[in-house]
């Protein structure tokens, strides 16, 4: 529950002043021994804590999901696998898992989406990272349009969707190989572009380093670059930009 919601409930009489005081005095994290869940992150940043699933021991992941769901009424995790999905589903049957983005989540049904973010992928092989970005932005309240497989080897594909791309408050450009897509989009739009290099490519692509170097050396203005394969980071930043645009 956000601070504004608590205050509104006090105003309406649904919550007493004493109950609100207890809520705000509660320590800003939940101590679990092996984890300290940031229960006040949404109050500070506007978005709740997200779970990075990869590498977490089974019993820890299961408990973390249970606790975050109890705190927030929803929970979102990245880089999960099917084993982790089956594990969490034992304690949270409503959990959903996406095989492409590897996102493991329970989302509030009444959530509203606003603004517009466009997520573009250069190739079909880049879609898992692009989907991680798109689903992150949707979870945090943005309307997302997906435009996939519009890389520079067939520039006419991108240009056929240019009107829609130019309507966005932010564009996420996901590309492996040489990573040129972000520069091309950056020269065609007036909004910020979040560039995501992926590890897709042959030998000299060096698992995404080639695309990363292309993107951070872009001649086009208005481009910011996240880490290799970091769709989540791109989706988060894009949502912050979109939120500012919507609030104007």
C-alpha cells in the first residue's frame, strides 16, 4: 500500500490515525535473515521491489515470493526458469510464467496503463530481451507497443512503423550483432531512446560487447545505454520517462 493510499483511507475513515501511524513506523524492510525485503521501495521510488530469480536457492526464492506478495498484493521476478516456476506455484498457485521473457509474476488485475512506450527488436532472436523490457514496463503501468524484427538489414520494415514509433514517450531499441538499430531510431524520433545490446551474434560480436560499444559511441542524440541483455533495466527507465511525460 502506497503512502497516498494510506492517507486517503485515513481521510475517508476506513483507517484510523493510530493504524496509519503504526504503518509508517514499521521498519522500512522485512528481515528474513537471508534477505531484507525493501517494503518501502514503492513509497520512495513509486515502484515495488523486483526479484532477480537466477541463482537463488529454492527455499529462499519460495519464501521471498510469498512475503513480497503478502506485502504488495503482487510480485514480479526476472530471469526465472521453469523449475522455479513450479516451485513458486506450490505456494502461490496464481503465479504466471512466460517462457520467452523468463518473467515470473502475479499482477494486480485492476492495474491501469497510461502513456506509450515502443519496444523495438532488431531481430527475432532479440525478442526474449525485448519482451523482458516490454513486460517490465507494462507491470509498472505503461502502455507498450511491440515492434519486432525491424533491424537495419531491412530498413523499410522500421520505416513502415515510423508514425507509431514517433508517437512514443520513450523507445526501447534492442539489438545484437553490430547494434545499429538504436542509432537509426535515435535519428528519427524526438523522445529518449533506451538502447539494449544483446549477446546475439557471431564470434566478433563478443557476446554483446560489439553492440554495446556501437551504442555508447552513437552519433545520434538522446540515446542512453543499459547493460548487455538488460531488458529489465531498459523497461524500468523507460517507465520512469513515460511516467514523467504522462504527469505533465
